[in-house]
């Protein structure tokens, strides 16, 4: 188990991430059109905006009519479909003025067939015996970068610096980080730290040693397990055991990102409603309250109930009624009020395992004067339980009802099917 060589930015553990799909966000699919949504996202409590790749998309061997964002033709400019560099710079400035942090999606493992380097520096890429470029896996729209080429690694780091120096961005989300050697990311982080302090490093990986270079990693293992639980293929014990193993196996300062959807899941595996059915909201409560840097994907607050096409234009159907706006705003505000829970490696987690066999998931997070207890009903019917919780002592506020409750050794829990309750300790001293 390796702790990061680097320190985690102090604001990060209690923050949240919102993934922005520029193409599908608005009818126009531009930076300028997206900027109109910034005040709403700010009001909802969003803190970090992760932009899916904003770079030009390769035309050669492209998938679909618009291609994949992850098939990058040039790492140092913007996709003209989204607007100009000036448009993006203005978007970053507006976002920064509202207090947002901006992270860019970064693809270090592969590039488009017609990437500018394929012409200027073909040795940056792997070639077969016939001197042809090679695609990784079945990703036929991209070619494999040669990670052993030191000049390539330097060029990639310079491209990353370009966005920090010229646009003032605040960090990176590394696409499939583990496909690129860990040493590259360590070197990149060290190089970029000299340009700007406190950059955010989010890795799309669950490889523990990558926390030497990264602050945050993904949680697919949990995501797959909880989906199998919902489909009655796993028990709630199995899922909680994953959380316990993560706590024991990952470095103390490693942050994990929990989510009910993201761009890949939505397009390829189904929306959170396809995957989790009536339990989607309860799982969103988990993602936002557990020791997590929670992610939501473009349109989840609507909620968006369709799979967005990946290689075509498929606009999110926004309307005046953002149904889950208050839901997420309430959860994000809870995290800020209790940021000591999220910002400390000394926070205790207690799972009430006696109730797991009844498909009632209860956990308590406690640190200094802050305490949160979360109850999730993973049954498709109403439950009524007298919960033995001897650790309680004081006044709690029910997050979603706004009512105050005095709890001692027992808590009388009544929850509708698939619903949830969050109790927050109120400090009376």
C-alpha cells in the first residue's frame, strides 16, 4: 500500500464532481451555450466541473458521424464543433468567477489515426511488423501510443501544461489511467505542480498503487456489486464487504469517487434507472453521504432517463422543472456543513450489519463533533424497524424532512419502499 508522494488538495475530500458532456448538454452543443447553465449548477452546490474531452476528434476511421471524444486529433486545441479557444477561455473565467474548479479529461494511452503526431512524429506510436499503426483492444478509431518513447512522454506533459498555463485549468481526469505507466503520471504530476499548486488528479482506475500519483479513483467494483445485489445476484453483505476491504486496502488519504452513472455507463450499460430501478435515488444518497467524492453526470439532476448516444448528437431534454435539483442541493449542503467528516482520515465508519439480512443498509460516519447516520431501504415495500443504536445520544435533524429528533438507544425507523433517511447530529454545545 503506497501513500501518494503528493498531498491531496485540502478542499478536495468534501467536494463533488459534475461531468459535463458539451455535445449533448445543449441544442447548440457549444461552450457558450453551456455557460448559461453555470449559475444553476452553482446554486445546486456543484464544485468541480469535469469536462469530457474538448479536443478535435479524428476523422480517419471515426465511429458514427461525430466520432468519439476519446479519439483525439490534436491535444492542444478545441473541437471546432464546441466553439473557439476564446470561447473556452471565457467559459473557464466565468466558471472560476463563480467558484468552480475545472478539470479536463486527458487521454494519455491512445490518439486518433490522424492525430497531428501521427504525421509529425510517427515513432510516438506502436507499429506492427508491417509498419502500420496498431489499435488497442477493439477501439478501431484510435491508435496505441508508445509509452517507452521518452520524447512522446515529454510532448504529452507539455500538452497538459499548455492547458494549465494558457487556460488556468485546475486538474485532470485520466482516462483509463492504468493503461499508461504509473511513472508517467508521477512525472506529469511533479512537472505540473511546478506550474500550478493544488491541481486535482482523478484516475479512471481501481489500481491501488496509482494513488501514488492520483488523489481520487473510480469505484467500479462497488458499482457492479450493488447492481448485482439489486438484481438479486449478490447480498448486501457482499457489497458492504467491498466497502470494508476498500477502507483497509487503500491508503488512508486515498479518495474514492462513487456514482450511479457516468458517460460510459449511461451510453453502454444503461441509465441508473435501467440498472438500479427504484433504488437509483437511495444509491445517489449513498454516493453523496459516504466517504466519497460523489460524481453526477450531465442531466442526472433532471433526471435524464435515456441513454445518450455516444457518437451522434443526442441532446439532453432540459425543461423548467429540474426535478432532483433540491435533492442534490440538500445532499451537497450536508457535506459542506459536515466537512470535518470528509476532510479527516480519522473519521470512523460503522456499518450496522445486524440489519443487512433485511436489506436495510445503515451506516454512521463520525468525527469530532460531526455525525451523520444514513438509513437506506433496499426493499420494494414499506419497512418498520426498531433499530438498536446505542451510540446515539442527542438531537438529530432529519435531512429530508427538516424535523428534529431526539435519539437515545433505539430509533424507530419507518421507511417507504426504496426510500432513505439521513440523520445529522445537531451540536447543542
